[in-house]
C-alpha cells in the first residue's frame, strides 16, 4: 500500500464524512463539482465533447471522451455515482478519461436526472435511453462496455437486469466500483463497517436513498439489482474496499450473479476508500485499479470480436 492511502483516508474521515452527514442535495452537488475540478485532473491528450441524446423526458446531454488513439469500435457507457442525488459526468470525467486512455475505448457519460427532483425510475429511464442511443451512433451491443460506481454501479446493474428482462441486446461486459445494489440495506457490512468506513455515513443512507426511491418497493430489481435475475448476462467485474459499508452489497451481488451462471470477477481491496479510482493521478492504487479494469475491458472486447 502507498503512503498516500492513509493520508487520503484521514482527510476523508475528518473532512468529507462529517459534511456528508449534514449537507443538503444542492450543497452536495456544488461541493463535489468544486472538488472534482480542483483534485481530479484528466490525462493529457484526451478530448471532451458534449452531445445530446433522446430520452423519455426530452433531450439529455452526455459527455463524450475521446482518447488520443481511439478504437472507434468500442465505447464505455458510464453511470456516475452520488447516491442518486449528486455527481455528474464532469465529476467523473477525469477518471473515465484515464480509463479511455488506457483502454483506447471512447467513453460516454450521460447526464441522467437526479433525485429528489426526479425520483425513481427517472435515472434508470435516462440510462436506458443513453444505451439505446449508442446504437443510433453506430455501435453494436458487443462493442459496448457498461460501467458505474456506487449508486451509478447499482444503476448499471439495474440497467443490465432491464435489458435481460426485455430481451434486448446485451453489452460485452459490465464493471462496477463499490456498487450500491440493495436499497433495503440488509447487508451486515452496513453495521460492522460503519466506523471503519472513511467516507460514507451509514446513518444517513436511508434518508438520501429515500429521496430517490420514495414509496417504491426497495426490492424491485430496477432499484436493487441484488434481487434480479441475471441469467444470460455477460461477464461482470466488481471491486470494493474491505472497510466499506457497501462491502456486502458487492460480495452478495457477486454471489447472486454466480447463482445465475454469470462469469464474475470480484476484487476486494484492503484499506482503500469508497470509489478510490476517482483519485487517479493522486493515488497509486487508483491508477493500478484502472489499469486492471482496462485489461479486463480489452479482454472482453477481444473475446466478443472473436466470437
């Protein structure tokens, strides 16, 4: 482990975790945007453009990232995290720029609607629209990698469930960083990692997720993919930190996928904070994880190309 890891964990515990305990959605959005602009820097040579895509609510925007030497035949559709109430393509753009640079794939980050203004299933509807728009852009399903982190990771898996249930073409693979997969909060790590967790305040989860879920059933697989049927799904890569409150959301999701016959890779990192790959360029472990995911993406695209 790097020397920067404990410093980052300490800073998150004493600065960000207390803020997450008390801030309202608008303040959370503003702070995350400012922090991302200051701390998260994209690698040189990538290009950012914004395009519109059609969604049930009307035209939505997406951030597209082009690496220096892009493979025009592959794209990462990435759904950002933020408890369904904050975060944006811009807060996660630097991380995806690094992943695009490593993998050679294009990256598309849709600006899906957020709660509480737009509760469930608005974000999922927008994610589905963004996925379907990739076909309009000329991509086939086997050229698409679906990804997400935290709430966005849960959203990516919920989208996968919808695609399977509806018989739609499936992406070449799905990767999730510390995904939120169970909105009933029944995983034991919500309790035994509550103090170890350096970023997310477990005691506020129900309030924040309630802004998104409202009166809807928390066991609906479109909200909690842990309860879904993923028979026939493509390979899935999951990663999480061993001290996260979302540890069991990942471990139980991996087991659920295996029960459905899915090829699952699940990596548990020691002592790393929630969605640590956001700190690419600052934290060596973040760069290492993105390199590992890039290799997994490349293998999935090659496998699909050979099939």
